[in-house]
C-alpha cells in the first residue's frame, strides 16, 4: 500500500455498498429506501456517496438544507431529493432544482404555496412532517384539519409523502415511547388520507428504527448512519463496515525527558523518558480539544498511542513510547481499525458527531469506486 503522505479521509464505496445491502435486507423488498446524505454525507463526500446510492438503486435522497440539495443537482443527481429543513428564503433555489421540501409548520406551508402560485407551479411534490414526540420540527396531530384547509382546492402542490421521526429508536428502554409515536403517526395518516382524499406514502424509520421497529417501515425508510457503517449498537456495528477511515502521518518524533512538558499550557508533563509523535491533524480538522489529555488514542502500526496534552488547531501530539515507528509512518485515527463510535465515546460523544466534524481541509480519497 502506498503511503498516504498527509492527513486523509478514505471513503470506501464497497463498504457503502455492503451497508446498503445489509439495511435493504432488513426491509421488505417493496419498501422504498431513502439515503440520508446531509452534512456532506455524514462528513464524507456528499456527491460521491449520492452518486453511488443512485447507482445502487436508492429511491430517494435526503439533505437537511436547500444548498446541499443544490450541490447534488449540480453534480447531476436525478433521483428525488427531500429537503428536511428548508427555509423560505431558499424556496426559489429549491424549486429551480426540483428539490422536494418538508413542510413542517403552517407558516412554511403557506409561504411555499404563495411562492408556488407566483411561479405557476402544478402538483409540485411536497412532504408533510408530523411531530409525534421528538418536539423538534413538525405539525401536530391536531393540525390535520388546518393542513387540509390550507391545501383545499390548491393544485400548485401535491403531498407525495407524510413522515415523522422517532426520538429514541436506538434505546430499548424507550420502546413504549417509540410504539406510542408509531401509533400516533398511524392515526394521523388515516385521518389525513380521509380528509385529503388520497394516500401519500409514509415513512418514519431511521437506521435504528429499521433495526428495532421494522413493523413500522410503511412505504419507505430513511437511513443515514447505518449506510456509513454504524448502527448505534455493537452487535449491529459488527455487521456493518465503516465507510470513512481517517488516517494521518507522523510529521516528527521527539525524545522527551522527565519533567519536560508537551504542548500548549504545558498540559502534559512527562514523568519519564518518552517518545512523542506530532501529527498534522488538529481541532481545525475536527478533532476537538475534548479528545486531548489522554482521553483518546490513535493507532500507530496497530498499537495504541494516547493523545497527550491539549489538541492544537493544526496538530496533536501522541505518545509512541515503545512503539517502533518513524517519521512519515501512517497513523489510523478512526475507521476500519478502530471504530468512530469507540473513538467518539472516549470524549463523551457519538459517531455522528465525530464523522460530521472532519473539516473540508482534510483530503478525501475514494476507494473502490
Ligand atoms: C438525520 C435524519 C435521519 C437519519 O438518521 P440516522 O439515525 O442517521 O439513520 C432520518 N430522518 C431524519 C428526519 C433525520 O433528520
């Protein structure tokens, strides 16, 4: 294997393909599959991932914001794209690029209808988001009449789907709560279908929802983290393959004497002779200060090297005492050899956060395209 030479996020599309098929195997064959590619496809590369998902046969993609969807359309993505959290200020771009907005409040629905009327749209696809317990975005159950009233006689838009989002799909202790959300959603959909006079397709499950509540898959499931190789549960993680692997190289080795300190604020003081390695990766690349001061380790030739002292903007120092290594050698931060979930857990956070934190400064390399 050639030396990567600099900090690199490897994006393995064969892992994505494996995860896609694994997740599809948990759904019935006629359930549509939506791949969530928001936040640069969970910090990897949105266009590359979206193109691969389109080739694999995904039915839908979702992004959080309009500008993310615009990037996908500009890259030639043709399949439908749901925008989960659009803002009225971007409606013109959203419509121009045939992105499909989530309508989550009376205000946004009315404003979208106004724009749709102004532009003379007909049957433009929209999706209605219901809040069933997450209390983040969405209409409430008791808004159904109001929604129907707003939409009555309007043919500028067509409700193609309705959806909701589970608050704790990964937590078995919250099973009752999740089942209540699912039942509420069923009730809402029945009532809406009757009053609307047609039946938009329905979706409620994220990755952990697919794994824990497959009976609530309805007509589509929305999968994010699982596609990238993590399932919020160690037994599931073993079935999935990490898509992103963050690697770096040793820039310099130092021999440290007892009582010498390492890094800013002298946060690490050595009790003995040590070898430290300086790596070209810091909090500006997404490795936050919470990973410093021996909370977390990287792997140097498969051996654990703790991050010592404070994380700098562009660098971290790791303790490689007793590990045979030299300047220029490769270092694994997280991915195939040590999971992003485990790495994140050392600093009290989750795979989602560390994956999406890796900044655009880090070079992306695609494997197995
Ligand atoms: C991000 C998101 C998802 C994907 O969730 P995962 O846990 O990553 O599978 C699904 N639905 C909505 C509404 C989201 O915001």
